[in-house]
């Protein structure tokens, strides 16, 4: 879904990206083409595939916005999770504006808190695969 802005430009609705496949469609990628991790143990391959999927998802949702780590005034938002004994949960979003420190990788951020919260809730399974050890 799109809406028109003041200058008659079409604004992309990032909430239309609900799956990895949606992100691939937006970027004209084939969702079946995943990184080849056959030469490494499955326990390491799963988080690599999850990281790849998250990078594609963020690229699609960001719709051309690119992080400029040299611009300290540019806010960069990312989901923040807390892993508890009762499970894996979204705790909020964070941003870096005065220094460049991140715990999840520089590609996995957005320009708004709303986008980061959407990614956190919509793609929790991908983050679980990325962060948590499993066999």
C-alpha cells in the first residue's frame, strides 16, 4: 500500500513487508536463493541464514534509506530483545545518535523507532534464529 505525499511522490508503506518473501519481492530477489551453508555445521548455518534474511528485510523496509555512520546527527534505531528463562521477548528500541555502538550489526537498523518496533514484532522468529543457539 502506498500514499501520496505533498509533492505528489508515492510514499512506501513499510508495513506491507510481512514476510521474508515480501522483502524479496520488493527487492526483485528470489527468496529460494539463500547463502550456501552446506559446508558448515547446521548450528552455525541457521544464524547465518537468519542474518541474511534480516539484512534483506531491513533493506526492503528502509526503502532506500542507508545508514550513514559518519553522520552523528542521524538517528539509527534497532530492536532490542531480552532473553529470559521464560523465552525470547522484544524489550524496546534503541538508537545511536551521539556515538556509533550497536550490539546487532550496523545493517540492522532503521531511520524510525516505528520501523524498528515493527521489525521486532513481525520478524521475531528470524531474530530468535539469529541470536539463540540451537541445533
